[in-house]
């Protein structure tokens, strides 16, 4: 093989490798963060019967919990997509909120998600009112898009 033929082959190979690398760099990349218990595990929790201890034994310790008056447990999961040089975008976020009364007994189990940037309840098992410490949820989910508490409540 002559030097000229070798250089042409090398150039073609390098051009093909650069093209393949460029295409691969533009492929979307997904990052999952957090934990939401499966629905089957949540169904094992009985509203009005289970306590903080039994909830932790059934579905595990929460990602975060309310800081006001031993607030509820919050399990949060989000999924981000990064595409090329564009800024990452949250494409999915879910929150499972478990509220307790003053005796530590479960009063509410609610699942929230995002639809077009709005917080929507996906599932709700409630004995009295909604999540008592909703300010945490508003701050958490309100950072994405335009959050209107009045639209989420009804």
C-alpha cells in the first residue's frame, strides 16, 4: 500500500470516527434520582392503623420528612434528560407524601406528579384533609415551571 493510499484511508477513518462521536454526543442521556416505593408496597399501608415505625418497616426510610411538628414523610423521584449541549430538563417528578397525626398514625397517603409543569395528584388515600405541610411540596415542585397552588387544590 502506498503512502498516498494510506493517508486517504486514515483520513476516511478519522472522518467516520469524528462523525460517529458527534452523533453519539447528541444522543439524549437520562439521569434518575430518588426513590418512590412501588404501588404494591404503598397498598400494604393502612390509613388510620399504621404508624411511623410500621411505615419505615414496610417501605423504608423516607428521602425527607417534614420539619414542622414531626411532619409527614416524603419520597421523591425525578428523571432528567440532557441532550447535547442543552441545559438538563426535568421530564418527570413524583412525590409520595405520607402524613401522620399527633399520635404518629398515618392519616394521608398522596402521590403527586407533574403534568405540563403543573402539580397534579396522581393518587390519594385520605381520611380527613390533604397534606398538612404542603408548603414543602409547593417549594419542591414549584421550582419547576409555573406552579399555581389554587389549580393544584381543585
